[in-house]
């Protein structure tokens, strides 16, 4: 019985999590082609550094961390600033179709947005999120609840504005 190598496990995770990786990257850059570039670069980095994985149980978390870091690097490198109208035009085929929620996510900082996306869009456990972000579990919980409060305020104010 041959056990799969770390390289093969990383490749399997990349294939099975492609859509999740794309959605995660898209929430950062808000551009379809840039998100695809980030996923491609992240996959390359994951395969290249597969031998450095310490615990095979956390490969998915490790890959998400690579996507997050690659997206943040791309943002710093290119200073992407996309208006809400452009999101609506380019994001027609994206799985995230609630534009009020997408706009509300823009109120959050990078850490807060990452926690919300991983928890509610990618169904990651809080411990996995903490591992991916290299944060304490209680810190992630605090970020999550603070972010939810900000989103609740943002979305509630939006409803009031749209009703009048």
C-alpha cells in the first residue's frame, strides 16, 4: 500500500479547492483575470514548496494562506483600486452575487475580510482560520465578531438608505 507523497496531496488539494481559491483571491482583487493569476501563482508556489509542509492535515489551510499572501502581495505591488461599478460589470459570472454584501466587505480591513470569507464563504473551521492566519484562536474569534458587527451596521444602514 503506497501512501501518497506530500507533493501528490498538495496537487489533490489544489484540484479539489480551485473554486474556493479563486473566490478567495477574487474577494481581494475584485477582478476576474487578476484572481485567476493569483490562483495560478499560488498553485505554482504550493507545488514548488510542497516539501516544506510540516503537517499534511493542514495542507488546505496552508494553500489558503498562500492564496491570501499572494493576493496581498499583488495588491501592494499593483495598488488595485476597483470601483463598485467595475465589480458589477466584471463579476457577472462570479459566485458572489450579493453586491450589497460585497460592498459591505469592502468596509472591513484585510484581516477581517479574510476571516469572514474563510468562515462563511469557504466553511473553514475557526482553528483552521487561526492556523492559516498564524493567529491565536481567540484573536480570530475577536476579529470574527468585530467584523460581523461592522457588517451588520453597514448592511443595516444600507437598508435604511435604500428604503427612503
